[in-house]
């Protein structure tokens, strides 16, 4: 494989991809991060990875960090305004540095609740999405689409859904909700869990980087199985000591508003959200650290609750995620790159449960079965 550079390598997906490449003996792996504090997750790789500092929103600063790369993978997230800005600067830096291929990681969230079964890989994103993150991802896709016809390098855009599994913040949140007995289902729980296990996404990115042909375009990527939200929660419920028959349901037609939900709604308004992130960026790191510590202290909870919550507080984002009605088609990626998801849902759950058990959150499946047999 030609030298591969990961921009935003300090995040969940980036650090996992870097680790997979290094452990497989791939040389020439380069990680670009914005600040030294982003190196914590990469420290375990030592000198096997070439780490460089550069601001993803500054094309001129990125060029030296990208020179000599065969493939650049854009894994950046951050504030919504920064997502659009970094998408443009990364593309421009790739062109200036004569990079051979750009792989851009977008998100299936651009399609909202996926209300139509006719959505394809090339369908335009939902206009005027309520979520700032989704609006930014959509704007980035639209801008990249405008460059593709005249781009001097192939641009491959991958559109994963929820990235779950080992080290996933989302999965950890699901498990914590089960342990605290405040999990819930929207409707009957039959909404599509539009997810992709972390190792499957890593395999797809690597397939893009190693492909001998130039493939430009948009590609939905996901796990092979059709999984509902009820099935996803049920996969982890036994290890968390959660009785699925006691999981409450909320309306799938009308969002159940609450005080925190109203605050979330106001924060998502374009002007408010932009002002919030501008103010946050101007705060010194020490102030941010103190605020984080205070918030963490104010959210203390018993890791394992005894009583089940009957009327849970519903988060707007999770409510919409559970209302997804159709799976996005993924056949185009399989045809173009000849790769299918290598890890099954069952195996992914097993690996994730082992990780959660190592952290002390859950009990191994074998122990759960033994306990049930004893009872």
C-alpha cells in the first residue's frame, strides 16, 4: 500500500484505523492532528506511526504534512462550521500536494429518517436538516460533488451510519442507558439500526486506499445484516442485567418534549449553534477543562440502577435515529471495491461485550447463561 495519511487520526475511528494498519505491518502510516493533546490515543503505536501537527482548516499548513501521501483519509469532525471549512482545505491541500486519492468520511445522517426506499448513493442530502452536524455534513458533500467532475484526483466519499463497537462512545452510551435502566424504544423498536461495526468501516476504508483503479463517487457503507433497534438493545441487555420486557416505549409520531429537549432544540438553531462554538473556541483550555470537570461531577449516577425508568427523558437525536425506516443501499460499494463487511453482527456483539467486560461494565455471555441455568 502507498503511504496513507489520516487527518483527524486522534478520534475514535482514526485511532482504530491507525492501529489496524500498524498491527498489520503497513509502513508509511502518517497521522495528522491539530494539537498535542490529540496524541494520547496514538501513543501506544510509538515510532510505527509518523505524527504531524497541522490545522485541518488551513490548506497551506496541511500541504507539507500531506506531501508524499498516496491516499489521504479525512476523518475530521469538530464544530459544524469547521467541518465544511476543513473539507475544502483538505481537498485543496491534497491537490497542491499531488496526493493520488482522497477518501472523505461523511455520514448517513445527511438523509435524516430515511423516509424513502428510493434513496440511492447519489441522492441529494436532506435540505434544512434540524441537526447542525447533519447540515454541515450535507454542505460538505454538496461542495465535494461540485469538485469531482474536474478534480485532478479521485475523491471517494464513504457514508457510514452509526459507528459502533469496541471503543465506540455511542455503544458505551447504549450500555450505560441499559445499566441505569433508562433506555427506551421509539414505537415498537422496529426502526432500522443504520450502523456499521468499527472493524467493518476500517476494512472499507482500507479497501478504498488499496484499490488499483481510480474510483470517484459517493458510497453508503453498513453492516450486512438488517438489525432493528430492539434487536440492537437486546444484544447487550443480558450482559447488562436488563430485562427487555420492561423497556418503555415512546411515540414515534410526536416527539415527547422535555426541558432538556427544549434546550437541545435551541442549541441546534443555526445562529445559536454557531455563536456557541465561536465562544467555545475562544475559551482557554484550562477553562474548558474546569467546565468539563464540573459537568462530569453534576452527572454522577449509580453505574447499575435498581429501578426501571417508566417515563424516560428522550433525546431528540436518538429519537430520530430510532425512526429510520429504510436501510440505505450498499451494493454499489461492494460492486466497486469487491469487499463485503468481514465481521458479522453476532461476532461484533461478542467482541464488544468482551471489551465492555474488560472495562467492568458488563458480564460475559457465558457467565450470564450459567447464572440463568442456576436460577
